[in-house]
């Protein structure tokens, strides 16, 4: 009888010790190294990310201090410690505590963001998207938005509820986690 192969779990330190690659994106998923082709950025992806960053940034500056911090461009968050899950997020909102304790030269923000936004690209795989949403919610991310610039929709995932898809003709609410935030879905894709 053959034994199952032994999986070597990696840590964030192991991940960031790997030589940089321009060809593959790397992240940890429950301690296992995952790699995928580097996302092909395109105007639709970039514009949706930039617009959401602007809209959320304006909202964030109106919130009382202490407030969280907005991160973009595949900012790494270590959302699970044992085994480690370390993900790059298109756009994420941290908690005020994370904003206060993340050092300028840190490789990642420790803990789950309040909000994780993934903007879809042509080479995204549905399995990776599903795994990411499941892991974010299991690690106590309050909301995960999957933004699809091709269908011009935003699907909002929250723990213990069915996902809700918002279309161009609807308003995207921030809910209790983003008090007072709303925006037209159409505005995201203008």
C-alpha cells in the first residue's frame, strides 16, 4: 500500500524568500504554494479597480478616526496563520487596528480585511475565485466583492448568506460594514 505524498506547508517567510517572477503570481492557500500566470491587466480591469478605489477612498476619508486603510495592486494579506493563507487582493479595506500596526516595510497586512475586492481578468479560473471567496469568509472577512467588468456586475458575498449580484441599473450598498457607503454599479464601469 503506497503512502499519500507528504505536503510541505509553507509560511509567509518562505513565500517571500522565493525568487521574484514576472511570469507567475504566487500565494499561499492553507499552507500550500499556488501559482498562476500573472494577471493580464487591461483597461476594463484597471478602470474598475481605480474607480472603486476612488469611491471607497472618498467614503473612507469621511469616516471618524481611527479608520482603516485602503490597499490596492495585489496587496498581500495573511488571512490565516495555521496553516498560512496569504493572498494578493486587487483592493482591500483593513481594520483601523491593522492600519495602525502594519509597518511601512511590511510584506503583508496581518489578518483578514473588512472588505476584499477581486476584479476579474480573462485568465482567472472559477475554482480559484470560489476558493478565495470561501477562504476570505472562513477567515472572517466581512464582505467579498467579485467585480466582473465584462458583464458589468458586482457579486457581494457575506458569511452565512446567499451571494447577491448587482447589475448596472442597481445601487451597491456598503451595509453595516461600510456604513453610509453606496454607489451606482454603472459608475464603477463608466
